């Protein structure tokens, strides 16, 4: 879901704000609310799991419904229907001006080492939460698994 949600939200934000400073500020605010929402959903999941294990799934369905309702309130008249047009010089320089071209084409060795460390961190970090959750469930019992996993998610946020 994260592979679809983040680009869709970024596209919606770009359509509402256009490129420039407004987009950067709005993306920063979106990320703040994203992490706050993840932490609060994890806390609420942990609290509800003490009451009923199935309540977590109902909470996620409720969150999905609220997200769909929120999208319906986005005024379509404010969305930019056409992507921002750049001049021909910028279009020709797309391959050399940024992205992976600037990373691999750079002579800065420390930038490449940093990018490699960042990639390895994300590869390791993605697998850690499920493994920690399994270990905690094995040690403390399955009845506490949801509470412990939601606590780990809150800590990560």
C-alpha cells in the first residue's frame, strides 16, 4: 500500500499546489500528519487489542473509509489538469540535472557511500519490525502480540 499511497498523495499535492515552494511546504506537512496518523493508529490498535483482537481490522477499515471521504472533499476545480510545462532547455537537461544521474555521475565519493548506507539501512529496517514482533510474541505470548507490535510501530514513528 505504501508503494501506491505515497506517490498518489504526492501527485494530488502537486495538482493542488503546483511546483515550487508551496509544494515543498505541503509535502512536509503531509509527512508530519502521516507519521502522527501512523503513531496514533498504532496506539489505538494496541489499546483496542486488549479489548478485542478483531477490533484492529475494524479500525483499519474505518481509517480507510475516512480517507475515502476526505478525498471526496478535495475540490476538483482547484486541481491542475495539465502538468506544469517547462521550457525546452529544461526538458533537454532532465537526464543530466538530477536523480540517479547526479548520484552516479558525481565525482563525490562520500555521496555514493551515503546513498549505499541509506539503501542498506532501509533494506534492513523493513524486515526488522515483523521479526521483532514474532520474537516478542514468542517470548511474551500470542495474547500480547498485537499490543507489543503496535508499541514497536509507535516507537518507530
